[in-house]
C-alpha cells in the first residue's frame, strides 16, 4: 500500500496492483483462461490437452492439501499458545 500511495503522489494516475488484491478464485480463472487460449491457438491435440488439465488438477489438489496441513498446524500452535497463558 505504501508503494501505491507513493506512486499516486508522484503524478501517476493509475497503479496496477497485480496480485496484491487477487483472490485464489481469480487466479484460477486467469490460469484457466490463459491455458484455454494457448491450447486452442497452439498445436495441441486432445491427448495433450487432457494431460494439461490432469496436471492442473493434481497441482490444485496437492496445493489444497498443503494449505490444509499448514492451517491445521497454525491452529494447533495458536491453541497451544492460548492454553499456556
């Protein structure tokens, strides 16, 4: 936010925030759109398209599991800290 404020103070009329304000759903939609554009305009057959989609699914499922484990550990750590007070 400090950088955005500084840019706006120095005669910049627009500040592109990029990923600073994107939520995960927006990122998935962007990734889908980018992939679909590249698949339809590129030299990709149905088998390769399926491999791409399966790869994205594996990535998303694994990332979800990682985030769930991180969230679980953070919750347990917070619980321990609160109980030790």
